[in-house]
C-alpha cells in the first residue's frame, strides 16, 4: 500500500450558495513508502486545502483518503484524530512553535501527549536536534533563535512521534534564499534518514527538482510536472 493515497478528491467551499467554488475536482495521488513528492501550485490553486484533506484536518466532499492502506473517509473523528497524531507530521511556512517553551520542550511535548515516557521523549528530542545540528539550542526559546533555526526545530517537532507521512506547506517560504536552501537540505536529510514519505508544497522549482517527483495542482487536479 502507498503511505498516502488520494482518489477522486473533490472539495467545494460555500456549496449550494451563489459564491460556491470547487477547489478540487478529482485529485489523485499515491505517495509511496520513502518517496518525497513536490506539490507545485500557484497561490489560490487549493494547495492548503489539499494538504489539510491529506492530513485529516479537513474532509473531502467526495473521494477517498487512505493512510498506510487504511481508508479514513468514513471513519469516526476519533479514529481520524488518532491516525493524524500518530502517522502524520505537519510543517508550515511559519514555525508555530510554542513561544513559552524551549526547543527541546517543543519537541518533547507532542510525544508526552502520545504517552511516550518523559525520559524517552527527551532523548528522542535531543537526537532529533542533533540531526539538524542544533544540539546547542536545546534550552533556547523560539524568540532567541534565527528563522532557519526555528524552522529546523519545527521539522524535529513534526518528526517527534515518528510519523509515516510528512506534509509540508512552503516549509522554507519565509526564509531568504541562502537560508532556505540550507534548511531545505536539513529537512531532506532528516526525511531520508528516517525513510519518511513526504508531500511538500513549494513555489520554488529548484527545490521541487531536488525531490523524487513533482506534481502540479491545476484546475483542481494533480498532474505530473
Ligand atoms: P492555496 O493554498 O493554493 O493558496 P487554498 O487551498 O488556501 O489555496 O484555497 C483555494 C481556494 O479556495 C481559494 O480561491 C480560496 O479563496 C478558497 N478558499 C479557501 N478556504 C476557503 C474557505 N474557508 N471558504 C471559502 N473559500 C475558501
Ligand atoms: P486536535 O487538537 O484536533 O486533536 P492535534 O493537536 O492532535 O489536533 O494536532 C495534530 C497536528 O495537526 C499538529 O501537528 C497540529 O499542528 C496540526 N493541526 C491541528 N489543528 C490544525 C488546524 N486547524 N490547522 C492546521 N494544523 C492543525
């Protein structure tokens, strides 16, 4: 089974109203185990909508989402929440780290919420920080770190619960080109080391070219780029 399968996904906003828009029109995608797929889309094309549906944060009006072979369309909210917390990691353009907690705590907390014992959670958080060369920032709060450092901590947090699937929405979009390039490299290293599958939205065609495969969201469908 692919790690992520989207079949026939349709999504409307304001359905049945005069301002109805159909954002997704039968989107199809398989992300295989260990595969990193670039999602390229102009602003407004529906990339965030697609990522939210793939990550079980939103529901489609038609079609099926399956994660690791489990079809989650018709499942209870409870099951979708469990799968989202255990199997999906999210990274956004802005890091969304908790400002009052340190880098280490930001990576430890999601593990504690999943029932990982504190010692184990802390050890894993330290390993993750080391893998993005931030062992020296463990005790720093987000405000005391650079944009690139904050974003690398956000990657570690997304990986904290060892998800099967990483979904990223312009993960280096708010960084200058040089930092973006380096931070993207750190993300790819982390993804490759863990054998994670990923769907990464980007406007940057150079970064997209460094992924295994590129798909474009065009008129509500996913087409090879
Ligand atoms: P992208 O991430 O590619 O910029 P989005 O998925 O955010 O695109 O949005 C796709 C389209 O759907 C846009 O035209 C947007 O205005 C519209 N849209 C997004 N969310 C809503 C919403 N909650 N209600 C109505 N329209 C929405
Ligand atoms: P919930 O509070 O619905 O149980 P969690 O706190 O378990 O969700 O969140 C799981 C993941 O989904 C986290 O990475 C979180 O950042 C992300 N997330 C939760 N709600 C949203 C949302 N409305 N928009 C974007 N991401 C979200």
